[in-house]
């Protein structure tokens, strides 16, 4: 097993940090999978390094990364850039994915020679599922998309928070794990509201030709459980797999305390999809 850290300077004081995982012994040519974290997530959260290693063991070069404005800076484990978190938009995250793919194509990540740069898959957990769809749908460089407990609607904010932001320019949401108050600024709301058609996930999956695999835990939040059905019903080419007993993180925790049967099933379903669509 080989893993390597990388960082991409994006300008404007922004940096995309990531790690790739590969096992050269698993095939002379291997597909590449990008793993997008969700809201208040980061590449080193709980099970994410484990997931990347397990997918690499199955012959998939896996890249986990932090979006440049996810709020986690050089520490890579703490929310030490809350100002950036407060202005993180879907537009920014899609631009990050574009920069990452361009770096892959330009050989800037020093990926192993087994990596098949023509076969990219994008996986996203929770809000990251929206990023995977927004970036991947109709993108000729993306072979397939997988969502893990993904959202079906890009608007994550209730009317109370929106009113607070409208009045003060910023609102706050608590991070139960860290105790921090996480800022959300007006630019985040404006990004969602000014791109309602462009960010319509149901419309995106209805029009895209690439295959979509939806992996959804039955014990996840009700909004996401219902959203999985909505995505599947709208999509032109999708498969919906339910995992019994799985909560929003497939029963894994941070700090990582070991895998779970539900997480193992999500990993298996992901690897099976990639290999079935890659060959």
C-alpha cells in the first residue's frame, strides 16, 4: 500500500490538500476515485482514511481531499480557518474539483503509473454528494458518480438562519463535536439562491448519461432517506442501494474506533460499481 500527501495552490490564498492511496499490486491499470467530504467534514474525519485504504486494496486509486474553504487548514484535523468556512460555496467546491482533475491530468500529483487518468469516478458523502453530481453530471472526464447518504437539495439552511444572515450578514451553526460556532455568510446563501436551476440536483441526474449509484442508510436523517428516493426516481440511469441499520456515517465515529458492517457494505458497493463501470 502506498499513500502520499499533496497540496495544490489555487490562488487567492486558497490551498487544496489531499492524500492519495494506491496498491500497485492490484492491477496494471486502475481507475481513480475522488472522495468528497460533506458539510463540516474533512478528509481525515473518522473513517475516511480507512475507506480510502480499503478501496485502494480493491484496485482503485483513491484520492481524499479537503475543499479549500472547508475551514480546515494546515492542521488538517481542526477547524482553524472559520473565515473560509463562512464563505464556502458550491461554486468554490466545483472549482476545487476542476482544479484537482486538471492536476491529475497534468501529472502534478505524482500518481502511480497504474492510475488510469481516463477513468475518473466521483464519490461524495452527504453534501459532498451534491458536489459529486454538480461537478460530474455531463462532465466527459467523469465515468460514474456515487453518493453516500447524499443530499437531494443543495439548500441546507432553514429560514431562521437565513433571516439571521439577512439581518447581520452572517449567521452561526453549532458544531456539536468541537463546540465551535460555525459562520455562514451572505455569499453562501446568494450562491444557492442565484443558481437554483443550475444547482437543481434532480434535474442534473435526470439529464446526465453517466451511471449513478445511490448508497443510503435506512437510519439516516429522514430528509436524506426521502431524498434518496427522489434522486433515484428522477435519474435517467441510477441504482439505489439501501443499507439496513446504517446512520449518517454508516455507524462509524470520529475519532475512528474501527469499521462497522454498514461501512463495509458501503465500501463493497462502491468498489463493485467502479469496477463494473470501468472495464
